C-alpha cells in the first residue's frame, strides 16, 4: 500500500502544479491561491467522503486505493473550468456579476458530468457487476463524487468570490496588498515593477484582453491552434489515428482475465517468487486438487470402486485407495467384505511405515451399538496435465467438476485455493465489457435528451467510445488483465473522457464563427487550458504509484495513465482535425449572420424613411411645431 511519504509527495507535487498553472505575470489577475485552494478543496472532500464511508460500516479493501485519484481527476476539472470561466468574464463588471457569469458558464456542464459519474458508477454497483469489491468501490465513488460537487459549488465558490473581490479592489494576488499606481511603479526598480506589475504594460494590440496573457492560453492561441489546423498537419493526424485504432483493435482481440494470483500480491513478496518459479519450471501440471468424500460409502464394493476410478480418470492421483489395493495384491489378501476391509486397512495397512502418512486421509468413527468402525470421510489428491494455457484449462476443469459434485451419487468436494480466484474471474472478461457498453448506451440516451445538438451528442458518444476502446486495447497490449482494478478504471475512463470532451465539443458545435477552423480555435482557447491543467495534475498525482511494490497499484497506474493520454490525444489532436472536415457544418451560421445583417439593413432603411417623413411633416406644419 502507499506509504505516508509517497502520499505527501504526491499531494505536494499536485499542489505545486496547480499553483504554477494558475499563476500569471500579472500580479492582479493571476490566481495561484485559487489553484492551491482548489486542490485542497478536493482533498477535504475526499476525507469527508472517507469519513461517511467508514461511519456507515464500510470495510477497507485494496480497490478503494483508486478513489482519491479518481475523485481528484473529476474535482480539479471543475475547479480549473471555474477558473477559466472567470477569465472569460468582462473585467468592467462587478465581481458578483462576474462570479455569476462564471458559474452560469461552467456549473451546468459540471453538474451534467457529475450526474453521469453517479449514473455510471451506480451501474457498477448494480447486479450487472459480478465482483463484490467492484460494487463496494462504485458505491464509495458515488459518495465521493457527490461530496466533491457540493464542496466545489460551496467552498471553492466562496474562494472565487473572495478572490474576485480582491481583484476588483486591486489587491495583489499573492501578498494581498494594494497595487501601486502606474506612475509610482515607473519610478521603482525593475525587480519591484516585476513583482507588483498589474499588466498595464503587457497588453498589446495582439492581447487586448489582459487574461489572454496566461501562458497556457497564450501558447494555445498563438502557436498550437495555428499548427494543429495547418493543412499539412492533418494527413499525419489521420495516419496517427489509424495507427491508434489498429493497435486498440488488436489489443481488444487479446483480452485476458486477471485470474493470476501473482497480480494480487506484493511484487517483492516470497509468494510471488514461488509462483513465478512454479509457473516457469513446473507448469505442466495443474494445482493439486483435494478430492474430499464427505459421506460414508461402501469402499469394499467393486461397483463403488469403479465409480471412483471413473471420477478420477485422467488425473495423476495420490490416493490411499490405490495404494491399499496394491498392498492387498502384494500380500495376496482379499477384502471384499466390510469387516475384512476395515480390519486390514486399520490394523495392517495404516501401521506399515511406508503407508502411515495416509492416516490423516481417512476419518474413522466407532459405532456404539456394534463396536465396528465406519469410514465417514476420506480424501485423495488429483493432479492434471496441462499445456501452456494453464489457467484456461484449470477453469475448464473446474467447470467440469462442479456439475459432478451436484448430481453424482457419491457426495464429494473438489477444491484448491486457486479455485477461489478462478471461479471469481472466470466470467470477468465479459462483465466489464457489458457494463461499459451499457454505460455508453445510457450516456448516449441521456445526451440525446439534452438536445444541445444532435451531431454534437453523436460526436461526444463516438469520442468517448473511441477513448474507451483505446484504453481497453492498449492496456491489454501493456500486459494488464481484466481484474477488479482494471474494470474500475474502464468505468472511470468513460467519465473522464466525457468530462473533458463534452465542453470542448459543445463549444465547437454552438460557436457562431464563420469557419470550422475558427470554431476549433475558439474551443481550444476556452477549454484547452483547463484540460491541460487537470490532466497534468492527474498524471502527477498518480506518479507515486510507480514506486509501490504492488501489482494492483501498477495496474491502477497503467490504466490511469492510458486514460489521461487517450483523452488528451482526442481533445488536442484528433478532434481538432476531424471536426474541420466532418459535420456539423458552419454554413447555417453564415446564413443566419447574413439574414441578421439583411434584417439590420432593412431596419436602418425603415428608420431613415421615418426620419424623412417626420422632416417633411415639420416643414409643412411649422406653426404646429411652434405650438407644441
């Protein structure tokens, strides 16, 4: 598990990244403390959610390790979007109106994505999921998302109001002191002007809005948007997506279950060394299966003996019965009756030094009425030959033995500790795919009910599906099996992609610019900074997982990194290119603008005609004007 030091290092790095990414050279409009307070808001919300979980008799398991990271990935997105929404407001408005505009611009989308988080993780807590640890995780995640939403809406909203009031009163964003006038600053040294500058000398004709001086927005506006929309770049992006889709499809065809016990152990434990050595050198045999007969049967009866041989056919056996019948043949004795069988077994066979180790395999019980001994239970051990596909064959063997336990006339149990994991994960390959597919279908239905734009909804579902299949395929190629952690990451991938792609897509769809390229540039300028800030904080936050000697944390790190990478690829590379030559078209906006322009011209002509008529009336009736 994560040590305290690794958690603290992760938290410090995320706080540092959020603070730096929220800063500006402008000491008035920079908001480093809002980035810092945003991360602290999510941390407090996670602690609150954990308290609610444990108060309600929740029990900790290893899968709950991912909740702080997943909740951080969603909560900080709302924080940075609110900060970006504040930058988009007009500076000449009172700070209360600016806060209201920022909330109106951001909280609708944040509310929608939070609702989708709760819906999809609610499905993970439903009977569709056949793994109990996944259900517990999804229930806890729903609570964490709900608490995060209220903390962002209330506590962080209050911080934004306070920061807005400081900005309106021209207080320094770091030192909280009054910013001197421009005349006073011009008489001060350079270092003082650098620390106390409010950006009055930084605005040029290119940057008419001071908030556009934010280094991420400046990079996106001046460099990246021009490069990604370049005609010569687009063919390479299409080729890149074809490569991405090919590898994803290839990985989806190789999905494997996560039933390897090694994945559930600490990577530096002796058990892992034993399991790896056993699989490397002695993998030709299945695990030793205990065959337990738990009711009295007539072992001396030849029919029962043949029945037991049939059940154990095809196995290598370590059986007291085989050794006992071999002993009878060697000493040339017959044991066809109960008394002979029990007497020879108990009085002669089990007392021989070479057969004494079978004493623990047979349970005798003395009959009080007849003073005779009965065999009430016994056991033997079975080992099957396997090939390279050992786990698949063990699962198949388990599926064959289970029906026999239920319908056979001899009551027996076949068991090995490995069966616990084989039984749990034998169907886990299909379950996450069905759950994820049903989640995509639900998101499709919900987004179409919003009726923002049919093509925008279609693009959103298509993008989320592409990200989901990409993560699924690439994690398979990265040797990640379908265990409980990877299932949770797949459910989270749906929401993470939705969280980042939805504002980006809908800004493009609803933009009223003349061309698609201009609409793409607008979408990247408005939401690109928040996406980059949140993704960088999310990746930095999961970095300590690499140093934890546990395969569960390795799986969490790999899946989370792929989720962030695939989402970033779609938001900044694939969508900006594909949306420039696929529907929705922007011609209707041109038509609307032309119609509005014509309508304005008509209104102007009507006003001119009215003015001319009034002038004529005044000239004809000057006395009337005087009387008035």
